[in-house]
């Protein structure tokens, strides 16, 4: 296993037990295998998967104290950040949503291989979900511009909960454009945490606290969100 991965987990306060190590190894191997036929990831180097997928996902623990919360991962894709978080914090109650059925089917097979429980899989578009204001935390990794993403995610956060957008280090202009939308949707930017994952990869974690109820008309249909962003 990647030594830097082990050291980085330690710096996050995460102890790599044999069970956790085995789960990540199974995940990596299955991801590489399935990516030969499914469009899951372009990163196929075994060591790069540990840093650019697994460690990247777990950097969320720098800004959020995970325990037994209800968490929604929007645009889960190949399972990032949800599955690495579930491996390390098994008490989490996770809902993973993705618009591509093949990816949802992959995630179901993966969870069976890793013997994970407490996961709910949803095939569909986030703006069509009915469970508004139901989650302690909503997370999304590089799905859309922040002003659009805020409308898709904040309606599903409980008052007092958080939405964390995982963005690149060049987040400033995107955040500036999104501030008014975030406030209109009941959110307040609490902090932006920059995390260096490897020399050429820095992640910006934009932490948004939901302090007020989102107006009931949001989220709108995605076509409207894209055509007339807040």
C-alpha cells in the first residue's frame, strides 16, 4: 500500500486497521477491473487511485466531524467521496445518487463485495428527490459550477446542517459568483479549507452552513437552473 496514503491518513487522525486496508485494496482492484468496461474513472494507476480518489475523499474529515450522521452524496459516480468515508466511518448512514444506472449498479455490487451496510442507492436526478431538508451533510465532488450546485444541494440539508462542495484550488471566482445564490438558498459560507493531496493536486473544501429554510420553489428543474442561475 502507498506509504504516503498511510501517513496522510494518520495526519487526518485515521488509523489504518487491517480491515480498512483490505477494504481499500478490494475497492481499488474492483474499480480498475470495472473501468475496463464502464466509464468510471480515467485514473487506473493503482497508486494514483489511493491519492487522487481515496485520500481526496477522506480530506472531508479535516472540516467535518463524521459520526452517525445522515449524509447525501450528489453525483456519486464511482463512489467518491461516499464509499471511502463509509469504509473509515462505518456508522454513517449514506445515500448515494447518480443519474447513470450503470454507475448505481456498480456501487451496489461494490457495497456487496465490501460488505457495507447502511447505504441507500438512488438512480435519478437530485432535483427530483422528495427528501428535502433531510440530511445532516450533503457533499458533492466536482459535479457543476458552485452557483448551480448550491441550488441542487442546499434544499436537501437540514437547518443547522452543512453542504460541502469539493472544488479545485482555483475556486475563488466560482465562489464569488455563487455567494448570492448560497444566501438566497439559506446558506452561509463558513470556511474554505485548502488541502494539498499531492504536489500537483490541491483540493478546496467549501463548507456552507445552512442557517435558514430554503424557499420551497428550489431546486428548480435543471434546465431552468442552467439557463437562469441564481
